[in-house]
């Protein structure tokens, strides 16, 4: 094996690596675009924030219970209906 054939093989390998990297980048960009289009079309973020998880988190932040904020207000520890006093 002479040095010119070794250089040609290494150049071919380098070219193949670049082509594979470009193809992988194209695949990742296509996947990213399809995922973002799906999320936009199904209003997933809106459902998550308004209807789903955020309402439970908001209830925990406001009232200390995993409920809707309106339902959880009755269960808040400082609510007078649940408090006990030694004064009569």
C-alpha cells in the first residue's frame, strides 16, 4: 500500500462523515419541525397551562392542596371554617 492510496481513502472517509452529519442534521430539523407543528396544531401548551396541570399547581401555590384554586379555597389551612379557637 502506498501513501497516495491511504490519502485517497482518508479523504473519502472524511467526505462520508460530512455527508452523514448533514443527513443527520436534516433528519433532526425535520423531526423538530414536525413536533413543533404537532404541538401548535393540537394547542398542547394551551391545554397544559389552562386546562390541565397548571390549575392543579396553581391550587397548590394558592391554597396548599392539589385542587382547582376555586375548590381549594375552602380547604386552605387559614380558612375560618376549619380553624379552632379556645375562645368561646
